[in-house]
C-alpha cells in the first residue's frame, strides 16, 4: 500500500510539472509602434478685404526756419515739439499670395505742441498706399503717401510721408500692429520754412 501511494504521488507531480512550467513562460513583448512626427503647418492668413479701426501714438515735430521772417514763424528757430495723436482709419487690401497691396485713409487729432512757442499741430490726416510681404498671419509692409497737417497757429499744409509697419492677425476679423512714419512739409503754408514730423502709432483693425 505504501508503494502504491508513493507511485500515485509521483505520477501526480509529473503531470503537474508541465503546467507549472507553462505558467512561468515569459510573455511575448508587443512591438513598439512609433507615432509619426507631427508635421508643422504654416500659419494661414488672408489679407484681402476691407478693414477699419483706431490708432494711438506719439509725434515729434521740428521746424527749420532758416532766415525766414514770416509772421507765423518769426519766433521759430530750429524749434522742436512733441505730443500725442490718435484717431481712426479705414482701408482695403488685396492679397496676391505672398504679396499684399492696399490703400487707406487715416484721420488723426493731434496734441503735438512746440516746446518754446505757443503753437501746436491740431490734426494730421493721411492718404496712403501700402505694399508688403504676406507671412501668413503677419504682414510686414512699407507705406507712403500724402500728409495733411492742420494748425490754428501756423496754418495748414500738404506734405508727404514714408514709413514701415507690421500687422498681426489675431483672429480672422481682428488684427493689431504698429507704424513708424516720417512726414515732410517743405515750404509749410508758403512760409519758406520746412517742417518735419515723425510719428509712431499702435493700431487695431477690424476686418470684414
């Protein structure tokens, strides 16, 4: 009987051994799948259309009166001045792909005052064209055109301006930017003197 019991136990252990061996088999590793690298998508911006908005900034003015004795400028001797100016603008752009061409009008009220003379520029209006590079949602451009200065103290005059600007399209309907312009008025209001002005303004436009 003892021999039969030992034989039965040995047989049972022999049958169980393969099961234990199978339980200890290392799991097969799943192959690692690499996700494709994301492809950078160039920002898209379409600058074609009308826009309108507002601008606010600073202006610096200087007068070279030379030897002129005009009553309006008799106290000016290479006089300088500065002050704030701001207003509204409206225009239209056409996007040719990588090149943008447009035209606009800016209307500015001005508080640019001369330092040592009781006089100021009351308004500065612009008729402008601009041309620039379409970098997606960013537009970098040059601009130029006609400047119209108005002053109750020294008269009114038409001059020219040139400058640079940049604009960023925050959404498809809102853009922000800035401009730096140099204005030149030769023989201001037939006085024989020259007036130069530099303006820098931040701009917000609503596009439609």
